[in-house]
C-alpha cells in the first residue's frame, strides 16, 4: 500500500465518536476498512501474492485461485488468530486512542463485556504494540533531557526512565537499567538528531562521551518536568501504579504516542494510525507478551536490550 493511499485513509477517518459509530456500524464496514488499509482494497494471497482470490467464511478468509493457499484477514498481522470480530477491535482502538488518559484493563473489560481480565489485558498490550511508530524522526532542533524514577508504590524499588522532550513538541521515553554515559549515549543517538542542541540539568552522565555529536548546555529550567509529572500521574491514576517493570516500556510507548498527538485535530485520527499499525505489524502471541522482558526498546531499532 502506498503512502499516498494510506494518508487518504487517515484523512477520511471519522473524527468524532458519532462519526465513528456511523462509519463502523457493522462487521462489513470494519472489514472494508481493514482490506483497504492492508491491501489497498484488493486482498492478495499471502503465499503467491495473486489477487485472484475467492471469498470464504463470510469474508474472513480468501482462497487463492492460483495456488489454493488460504489467507485470513488477520494472518500475519498483530491481530493474527483473534477470535473476536473486527468491530470489537475497532471499538477498543477507539477507546484507547481517544481518551486523554487511555484506559485500564479493568475498564476495557467492563466496556467490552469480556469474561476475563486477562483478555482485556492482552488486548491492551497488542494495542500498545501498535502505538510505536517505526522509523520515527529523531527529535530536534532543541531537546531537553532528563530522567525520572517511577513505580515502587509500597516498596523501595523504583524504575529509571530516560526522558527527551522537544520544546513544546514530541517526547521519547526509555526504561533504562542505569544512567551511565554509555546508556545515555545509546538513548541520545537513537532518539535525538545529531545536529540538535541538547539541554540537560547538569546530570553528570550527559557529557562529552554521551553527547559527542550534539551541542550541549546545562540549564536548570528542566522543561521535561511537565512530561514526567504527567507520566507519574498517568501511571498512578489510570493504572493504579500496578505496572510491572518488565512491561513498563510498553506503557511508556503508549504515553508518548498519545502525548505526541495531543494537538491532533480530530481524536479519531489517532485511532486511524493505530489501525494502520495493527495491519502493518507482525503477530504478537500471548506468550511473547507475558515473557517480554526487553528494556530500552526505543534506544535504537536494532538493539533491543542493554549491551
Ligand atoms: Zn496464491
């Protein structure tokens, strides 16, 4: 699918809850949007790429007329093997993307009528995975860096989060093992443009070694504090401080995704981006969600864990 038609889909996406409900009133409506987002309107065989396909199982499956391979709507996407209608997924996407403070698994369970908390929890994790945009532009030209300790409610253990924020712009957050110069360098190089000017509050870790490309100044203004106080309030409020360290990065990604789109005109357009990503990203089995232990996911696209 070309960038042009993807942008058209994004532009035409319902902007309000009323418009959303009218546009995606039936399973067929959602399926049509999914097919448009995934194949530009013409489903293709996942094995041989032929577009000569027969529709099977009420539109959920396509059988290839050339090689007989069966391709399902969701195979090879983040929603692979889902047993729930797309209409329910679209609804969940709308809920998580349009609420300023997101939604807890408990609330999603109640809204969607899920029998189990675990189902709601795993849905939110898949949706969070869809909230990381690949090939994100590095931050610039003026970036403030900071760090914050989160979690540890009722216990001594806190988790370190590195923060980089453009002046009144986008933020990046990374769950880090520590704040030594090597870790900071990987964070900075992965997230901040080489020609950016970086301002820190004088933390010793940001020095010639961690900022060898970027220009650097120390300043006590600490503009990241607005972001970090919102982040802390969100983790304690929406999620009642119950985020496990091994899942923290996914929550940080969700926070940054929403924060970076806080000025988007028409809340529905955020949902459009999430659906785009559900289509584009590979499957995420429950086992991976539970076992996921990678930290520092947004340091670079290739290096997932601390060196
Ligand atoms: Zn085929």
